[in-house]
C-alpha cells in the first residue's frame, strides 16, 4: 500500500493525512475483497525498515493501527474475518501487543477471509527468525535435520498455514518488492500500479483481478501448447533459456 506520503504532498497536506486516508481506503478494499470471495489477503502496512522514519510519523502510524484495530473488532465478527498480524512485535507497546493477541484469538476460527496485516514486517527478518527457532528445535531434539524440507520451513514463517500469494499488487509506482514475503512470492504474479494507495478504488481492484486472470501460470512447468516444438539444442534460443 505505497504512496500515502506522496498523495498528501501532492495536495499540500502533511504526510500523516495520507496515512489517515490510506487506512480508510484499506477498510473499503477489504470489503471489496470479501465481495470477490477472495479467501486470503495480506497487506503491507509497515516494514521493518519503516522504523527508520521520523519518530512523529512512526508514532502516528502506530496510533492509526491501534485505532483501526479497535474500530474494526466488530467487523471481524460480522464478516467472519480471521485477523493475523505478521512481523516483529518487539517494538510494539504492551498495550498494542495485547490488543493484537486478543483480536487474533477472538477471530482465530473465522473462515471467510484471512486478513494478514504485515506490520513491523521484513522478509529477511522473518527468515532469520525461522532459522533461529528451527535451530533451537534441532538442538532440543524436537526436529531432526533430515526432516527439514520446504513444507517444514514454511511452518516456521509468520505466514505458516496460509497459502502463498497468487497476486501481488504494489501501488505508488515503484517496481520493487521491498523485503516483502520473500519466500512466499516465489511464483506470485506481480502487478505494479502508478496510483497512490489513497486513490486506489474497488473498481481498480476489479481491474487488477481481470488482468490477473489473463496471466499464464506454469510454476516452472512447460507450456503444453508448445509441446510440439522440437527439443534440440539448436531450437534453444537465449530467450527460452532465460525463461525459468
Ligand atoms: C506507504 O506510504 C505507507 C507506509 C510505508 C507506512 P508511504 O509513506 O511510503 O508513501 P510515499 O511512498 O512516501 O508516497
Ligand atoms: Mg513509500
């Protein structure tokens, strides 16, 4: 959800107004996602690197997060949403930590939508944390080294039990992943939109979903429609070789 600051600056407003509007837009987009019967949504609200921002901005974003958690508690029940907050919580206040734990517990059996809010999240952080826990489990004998495989490692991630994302949409015009879901996005389809997040609408969501449907996902397998192409070293062009 990138572009809050620039959205505000463009209007001559302070950056925090962009975050405020961005949080409201998220509320509307979650509704739209429910309407599309999408069962999993993960939003990048605050990264492990965002702690470097000016303290006043960080404080405001934390305040906004707390306020929205408070305000949306009823919606989790009403719309059968399971909330999970993924990221390093060590810099959160005790109050925020408790608030999150309570909401996660309250909503743990909800089935319609799993909403993961990545806050204080970093993909590399997540992998380091997984490696540490895994190493501890090996040391204590809870886990055998030979039992470590992809499925096992996944269970150690914040996102354990949640399927990999099919589609990533980044707003705000930048074309990078900024330490987001590094492991999980191995085969995710990427879509980059120039729109600042506060300008993102349910209609734009419809349009990105339509684009997604045109993507041909092969997960590294061959394209069956090209099966008749002779496989000889001379038919291998640089382009084919570069296509994983
Ligand atoms: C995204 O908007 C929200 C957060 C990262 C917290 P930005 O604050 O990054 O907005 P820009 O990129 O400066 O416009
Ligand atoms: Mg940004």
